[in-house]
């Protein structure tokens, strides 16, 4: 029997909701935008340290500048997306961010990258809360885990493929700035596709909630006059969810500005080798994300979050042991160290992929229908706080005691989140 793309039923319902209608269009736009951001990710620390002679503390400040506006903006812009057209925020965010890599090709003083990253972070802040809320609105509550799995697939595929693209472009052209130009083009393409492919309002089944079934939500939604922490008071379940995800992102932030430099300067990997390693991680993420979102619709979501943290924590401790062995000059050769790094990266990827769909679906489950964007924005803000403090601490720890300490502290933080 044929079923409607907008309201799939039966055994194929999860697959059809994943690959038909508005959801895959949103996922394509978000994945392409993330590919642009991730293409800059490995190039920026290397460009700052090798071409502009910046120290690791300044690199951490540049990374934190992006995270700061990303953090402060997501809550407010997520709140705004509950009242304005979500597509406009997606288009505007990707377009603003497309200008930042373009400007990077012209700057010759590393200090100027700090204000530039403020602008870039504002674009990202507009993009993600609106995109996540729009994706949730396109599906029924019983398919929210699958929808978040699709977005997770798009996010991590872009995140994993970006360094591979960066490594290929930089190796082929011998220039980091060519990679920045590619990133700018990817973000501009995401903005164009959003304007053309993403509808103004969702066209699938309406999301269950206080609004009557079939009700049309106006472009401007009345509600709280500003984003408020009252949503946390009204929904106590948000407190542990936000606390756990803060620890995760603080741990990730600790190694964000130092991991690429560590692989290049300490382990001696080329950009092409790093790109291949990231590609292997990306493929692992793609397979895992396609599965874990559906699992989150069938199983209790909180245990999935716990198991995901456990796998990621074990992967981080494996990375720490590899870093300690390298610092001591122990017997592992470069090929074995590379294998350990890829294995640890895959464990981190699988762990975070288990966490993210279940965690986002749980947020969508507890959020009021008229505050969905605000709740997603608040969650992104809490994560962003970790990504502001983490890179600063990671750069400081590297300068203070060398390359191993940021990885060790990250493993301890993830262990705390798991327990």
C-alpha cells in the first residue's frame, strides 16, 4: 500500500520520514553549512601558527571568540526563531558565515581574527536553533529520534568530511587560503539552497503539542517578550540534561584548538593524512547516526545518553594513553600511533553519535511547542559556554605544561559527565 510522504505509516515509516519531504532538505543545508565550518577548522590553527606566527594562547582566543558569539547568540536567536520565519534565519546565518573565510584570506595580523570570529559565530548562532526546530516540526513526536538522527548524520558528516576537504585542497594547491575560499563557497551554497529548497513553514504532519492538530502557526508568534531562564524553572528536567552536555562540550573544547597542532607538530602527520583519518571517523559517524536515531525512538533515551558518554570517555582515555606514550618516546611507531588515534576518534564519534540524537529528541519531548526554538537555543548556549571556556583552558594548559595535559583534563571531565 502506498503511503503519503507527509504522514508515513507502517514498517517503513522511520525510513520514509528520514528521506522524504522537508527534513532531508533541512539536513542537506545544515550538513553543507557544517562542511564549510569544518573545512576551516583544521586550517585556521595551522595558518595562525605557521603563517602568522601566533602562539597557542592566541589560537585558543580565536577559537573562543567564535564560540562566544555562537553561545550568546543561539539562545536569543532560537527565541527569535519561535517568532520569525525560521528559513530567513537559516539563510542569513549561512550567508554571514560565508563572509568570514573570505576575509581570512586578506588578514595579515592574527589579532584581527578575533573580531572576525565574532561575526562568524553570529552566523552560526542564527543557523542551528532554527534548523533543529524546523526539523522537529516536520515530524510526529514518535519520529523525533529518527529526525535528530538525520540531523546528527548531517552535522557529523560535515564535521568529519571538512578536514578531509581542507587537507586535499591545501595539499593540492600548497595554500591554506584556498581552503578558506572553498569554505566560503560551501557556506554560500548552503544559504542559496536554503532559500530555494526549504519551505517557509513545515509541510509535514504538525507537531503534537498545545496547538490543535492542523493549526497554522503564524510567522510571528506571541509569547515571552525575551528569552528567560524561567524555562529552566518551569522544566526542572532541563537541569541535568544541560549540566551533562556542558561537561561534554567543555571537554571537547579543551582539545579543539590543540588537537590539529598536536597531530602536525608532535606526531608529524601531514594534512592529507589527517584528512584521511577524519574521513574514517566521518564514515563511522554516518553509519552510527543512521542507526542511533531510530534506536532513540524505540528505547529509553536516558540510558542511550549514558552509554554514549561511556564509549566517548573510554575513547578519550585511549587518546590520553597514546599521547603519554608519544611524549615518553615509547615503542609505538607512527603507523601504530595513527591506528590508535583513528580507533580513539571512532570511539569518540560513536559515543557522541549515541548521545546527540537521544539527547536532542529528549529536549524536543519535554519542550513546550511554542518554546521549541528557545529550548534548543538555550541548550546550544550551554554547550557554547563549554566551547568558550574549553579552548581558552586548552591553549593555556598546552603553554603551561605541554601537549599531553589538555587531553588528560578532557578525559577527566568526560569521566565526570559519565558518572
